[in-house]
C-alpha cells in the first residue's frame, strides 16, 4: 500500500512540474508568433529547443531544424552554430554520438571563425561530454579543462560550475576521489550561489555516488536531494538517474524491498524517453534486487534485458554509429527479447560494415584537416621568417645610419678642434681687440663640442637601440650617467681615440673609465671585450 501511495505522489509531482514547464514553453511559442525579425525568431527557436531538453527532448529536432533552415537562408552564423549545438544535444540524448559530435565540431568551427569566446567554451564542453559517453576519459578531460580555462577567464560562474562538475566526474572514474570531491564542491557552492537547481541536482547525485563508494552514510541524503529537484523540474531522464541512484544504494545495503520501487520507476522513466544507458543500468539493478528477493524468474528476465541493452550500447560505442537505435528500442519495448537475440548476428554484421565505412570517412576527414593544418603552419612560419628578416634589415639600416651620423659628428668635432687650434696659433698676430673676439669664437666652438653633440647622439642612439639604457640600468644599477654614455659609444664598437675626439676627453681618462666599467660588469678577468659584452643589452 505504501508503494502505491509513493507512486501516486510521484505522478502528481510529475504532472504539476510538467504543467509549469509546459507553460514556459507555451509562453515562448506565443512570443514566436509575434516576432517580426528573422534574427529574433532564430534566437527564440534556439532558446525553445534548448529548454525542451528537460521537457520533451523529442521535439528538439523539429525546432532546431527550423532555426537552422532560417539561419542558412539569412546567413545568420551565430544562429546556425547554436542550432548545430541543439541538434547535437538531440542526437546525444538518443545515443547517436557520431552525429552529435559532428554537429558540435561544426558549431566549434563557426565559433572560432567568429572569435566567440563563450561559444568556443560551450563547444568544448559539449565535445567533452561525448567523449565521456564514449569512455575516452583523457580526451574528455582535455576538452573540459579547455572549456573551464575560458570560463575562468570570462568569469562565467554558470559554466565554471558546469565544467567543474564534469571534471570531477572524470577524476572519480579515474579513482582520484579527493580531486573529484574538490571539483564537485566547487560546482556545488557556485550552483547554490546561482540558484541553478538543474545543475545543483547533478552535483548532489555525483557527491552521493562518491560518498557511496567511500562508505560515507550521507550519500543517501544527497540522492534524495537530487530526486526532489528532478521531480520539481519533471526531468524524466534525470528522474531515471535519480531513482536508479537510490535503488542502487538500497541494493548495496541489501535492502532489496526498498530498492525495488525506485528501480522500477527508473526503468520505466528511462524506457519512456528512450534512454538506453539508464534503462540498461536500471535493468541490471532490478535483476540484482529480484535475485536478492529470491524471485529468480524476474531476475533472469531483467538480466536478459540488461545483456541485450549492454550489447547494443557496446556496438554503438565501438562503431560510433547508431542508426538502428529506434528499431532496437521498439523491439525492447514490445519485449521481443528472443527475436532480437536471433537477429543479433545480422545486426553485428551490419554494424561492422558501418564501422568500416565510418573509419574510411573519418580517415579522409582527418587527412584533409591535417593537410590543411600543415599548410596553415607553413604559411605562418614563412610569414614570421619574412617579418623577422624585415626587422633585422631595418635594424641594420638604422645602425648603419647611426654610425654614419657618428662619423659625421666625429668629423665635425675634428674640424671644430682644428679650427680652434688654428685660431689659437693665429691669435698673437691680431690686435688686442681682435684677440678678444677670437677668444669668444674659440669658447663658442668648445661649447658646441661639449653640449650639442651628446644631445644629438643620444636621440639618434635611442631611436635605434630602444631598450639599451633600460636593460643596462636593470642589470647594473650602480652605473653613473657618464658610465652609460661611455657604454653607448662602446656598444657601437667605437675606439677610445674616436670617443675622445667626440667627447673632448683625453685617451688616458677614457682608458681609466673603461677599466672601471669592466670591474662593475665583473669581466676584468674574462676574455671578453666591452663591446662584445654590451651587445647583449
């Protein structure tokens, strides 16, 4: 009697939640009738298709195709990418993973071309889910991590929670329970903050499953919290999973009478939405429960159902082609188990042929993509080489101009020096008044040597060696301004005599300055010249 009451309460809850969700969908459909622009209509169609996942996933296909057709007619690429995602989700719910991942990769191509960062992250997430179902956990983890990196950069809390939960699932499968729990609680806390009940339910279920494995008695509490949310949402596929988790918990504790109603509900719910994966798990658990109750006829029946579904899923996973899903589902629904067993040989042969065709098709696609990638990399390398050569040529040219300018300044200083010397020699031949004028001229020439040269040189040197002084100061902060000036001349490989001519200093004083520089640079006892050492800056 208590089982009947529980089932009645569940049914009432389902119907109430269904009416609430259906009202939301009806509201969107009403807005669709009043939408004028094609872009707004496409966005609304994609939103309806997305919301149908938890209400009536079978209708996703029709709505998403409408969005795709209109997007192609209007060349609305973001609408096309979102329609691809919805179609991929539809095929994923049906277990047709090869078609699902093809749509997800098509969406990813568009998102990358549009540089839609959030769209790229979403595609990574969806592809990771497919690899999870195909039990390729390394690739699944790779795509989840790529998605999570973008989510963190974009501060997208919703998907930080979603992908943290997914990564936790992978670590749990790989046996790293502490790491899995760490990611589960990141997801849980974020979903509580966002009040995202749909994903919060998934967190509860995953934490409960992990606690069950580790013997934590809190696991059953988490399972019931998940069930409550799925009842509120009327998520039939989610209810199948929730009831299975509770039934499996009771099976694990040998409480088979308690397990039975939850497992029966799980099997019926999975069957109603054509979820082969959940139906398989429920059938296996029902077989165990009936065996524990010593009802061997029922146990054998569900064991046969489990074997059939498991074989079917294995074939689909290996071939990545599930074209006969609907036929298998109808046969299973009509309980024609014996007939399906007889047809198994023919079914396997058909799928082997499909596998061969699919592998050829995949090989062609991979070869084409690899060839395109190689061509793209070659073009990029050639471009980088050309840019580097242009930069080197430009630097050489600027260096050449700088050296020409230095030579010009050197010649100018030599001329000024010679003129000054000649004026000094000729000064005694002039009158006292003229000697005063000559003295002023000599002083003006000497002043020109001391001030204008360095300002002009410094400007031109900085134009060619932009970061020289900064790098030099960072490495050797104790250098004075005079030390840096001398270092700049030496960087151009100028001789001591040339520097003396330019700066109006004596050769001996410059030699002393060079010795001091070598000590500061800690190369006094090393076989390396100052110009060679300064080239690193």
